[in-house]
C-alpha cells in the first residue's frame, strides 16, 4: 500500500475503538457518532481485507489480525506526534534569516532589529543583501522588498507608498536616476544609480537630487543630512515585508512582523 493512500483517519478511529473496545466510547473521544466509527472500521476492514473486531456476549474483542498490527500502529502515532513537535520546535526557533536591501537595512531595519533583540536576547539574525533573493535557495524566513504589492507572497506594507525629492545642502541641480524613479521627461541625470540605495548614497554625498521612498530617507531627513525639495507625494511602490505562506505562518515570523509594523 502506497504511503499516500494510507487510511490515516480510519486507523485513528481503529486505535480509539481498540483502546475502549467500544464504538460508543470511541465516538465520544473523537467527537463523532458511533455510526461514523462503525463506518470507518468497516471501510478499513475492506481496505485491509481482514476482520478487526468480533462481537461477543461480553462486547467487542480484537481479532488476532488486529492485535498483530496494534502495537506498530500506536508506535507510528507516537512518531507522528514527535514529528509534529519537532516541526513546531523549528517554528519557535529564535534564528531569523532576513533579506533586505543594504541601505534600507542600514537606514531603517537594523535599528529596529536591535530593539527587538534587546527584548528577546536569545534571537539571532542572518542578514542577506538584495531584494530578489530566492526564499528557497537562501532558506529565508522573511524579506523586505520595494514593490507595488506582495504578489503571490504573504506580506504587509511597512509604510504608505510615499516618495520625496531630496538633496543635500549645496548639491547641484542635477538628477540622480535609478530604475524606480519616474523622472521628468526632460531630465538629464548626472548619476545613473542601480537602485534606491545607491541613489540615496549619491544624494547624501551631495551629487544631486533624487526621488526616493520617504521611508528610506527619513533618518537622513531628521538628521538634517538631506532636505525635501518636493513632496511627500503618493508613489506606486512601497517597502513590504514578505514571505511565502508557510514561513509567514511561523510564530517567530509573526512576532517579528507584528513588532516591526507596530514600530513602523
């Protein structure tokens, strides 16, 4: 019999009925009707091609065939429980692998991870740079991406999709372009950056003005290292925390996401 075709529910019913030697008490344990227990037992007997119970004047008795399989079955259920506990223990692990754009990590995420770790000193992080890191290959728990939505992933937006045009004091009136910045048609960029992080670094160095996500440059604005020339205005893309559903449902990931969004 193929593993995928094992009648696990019927085997669970059989285990309960064998322990109680009563369909009625097994039904009470499983929160079903005695008729449903009987149906599952008959279906299991049909699949196995053996009789599992005899009715006697004293009640139900196990057949020799049922007795022969009962101990291995119960051992199997114990192994199932151990497997579930092992998986749950993995989910409650305090080790996080997180992918994030480098500058966003430096400007926003790192400080908040530090606060989270001070409250949870057992936490350990592995930080992976970049926005397009593959979840499976890198064994990620969570990623930060500058996107217009989570797509097929589960996710939560860290802040409204607002953008600003910023520059350092005495910077030349030249654009710093990067792929996510919709510059005016007549713009003649003096710098072509690869991403928002390079554009931010260029603006901080005084190389020109850049259109950037507000969340990315908030710290530099508060510190007076940049000034707003225009905005904030609504943009299309925002920073999102994302993960595939299995990772997103982990307790440790939920706890960190709740913290980061609360701290927003």
